[in-house]
């Protein structure tokens, strides 16, 4: 196990790195100057390009639009319903076995 703790960077630092990248500097050059990996600069730039001002909310939890939150909630409900359906299917197959072991008669 590594003794290094995970480094965190505030939004201002990430935005500065993205702005330097947008100005034409290479991500590896920016990484060397800031003491971070070049791939982090590229990842932050991609995130900023896709989500703009709502980028870098912290702790890996992106700010979702109302529609995105609704979709996530519906996906969660669908998964729960599918799990319940699978459990009921198994129960029906157990109780409907032809050997009348579970028929109660």
C-alpha cells in the first residue's frame, strides 16, 4: 500500500490548467510546470469542454440537469423493478414444481 495520500485540486487550479491548455501549451508542459500529470490536464480540458461552467464540482459528483437527475432516478427504479421481477420468477418456479413438494397439499 502506498504512503501517498490522494492529492486534491480546487476548481480555480483546474480552470487555470484548462486555460493554459486552451492557450496552446501542451498538456505535458503544463503538467511539468504545475507538478501534475499531463493526462490530468487533458482530462480536465475534456470535462470543461463537455460541461462548461458546471465542471469540477468536487468529489467526483457532477452537477446534473433536471433531466439528467430524472433519468438517473428512473434508471435506478427500473433496476430495482427488474431485481424484484427476477426474485418473483424464481419464487414462482420453486413453488410450481411438479413434485408438489411446496404445493401445501
